[in-house]
C-alpha cells in the first residue's frame, strides 16, 4: 500500500509538467517579444515611404500609422508581427481653402497594399536627368544608379556654364531631389 501514494504523486507531477509546458507554448505564440516594436514599425514606414509619421496606434494585431508626405496624408495598416503593409489609404491635403471641404482634405482614396513580389516602379535615366537639370542648369556628365541602406537613388553629375560641377542625388522611385553637392572644377588642364 505504500506504492499507492507515490503513484499519485508521480501522476500529479506529470500533470503539472504538461500544464506548464502547454502554458509556455501558448504564451510564446502570443508573446509581445515576437511583435515588431513601435520604433521599428515607424522606422520601416519612414524608410519605405520617406515621409513623416504624424500618428501611431496599435489595434488588435496591427499598427495604424498616419504618414504625411508632401501634400498627402497616408493611413497605413501594418501587421504587428511581420511588418507587412496590409493596406494604404491616401488623402490629398488641399493647399487652398475649399468651402466644400470642412477640414481641407480631399476624399480618401484606397491604395492596394504593395505586392511582395512587385517592385516599385523606378525612374528611368532620362527622367532622373530631367529632374536634375530642373534643379541645376548645365550639361550632364554622367549618371549612376546606386543603392545604400535600402535606398535607391541616381547620382547625376552636371557641369554648369560657370565651370562648376554639381552632383544631384535623385530618389529613384519618388523623383525627390535628396541633395545637391557642389564642387569647384579646378583642373589645371
């Protein structure tokens, strides 16, 4: 009869182990450590869309992020675990007062989420050259497409009539002029 109490102790210990292991498995799958942090989500959106995050909210299993870029306000719905953009809605902010619009915003336009296999359309060499020449008057010496830190851009070298050289950095997708670097052309040829 002495083996009988040990039998129940072993059964209770095994049951406790099963409960603990099951609880650990369940809490790991819903653990906040598997989620993308707020800072990481904001950084991802700013890198992908080159805008200013104006509002950030966590709802259920996704982040709701508001991003302002030029005259547009984007509402981005991002998966909390993978960082995948689920949907994007855009509002064009009006620069003029319109009596029909109460808050100076255009109606919201739904933009389909980016396809993971589809690459964003980038500018052609000719488009990048035209943007650079609109910024700096002169003659194009060279154009190079580069990618650094996940950003793709054109470097367009322009020789000006007053013998200066400018390098215009143009974002390859948005066409935004990222920088203009001037260099005096002091060759003793």
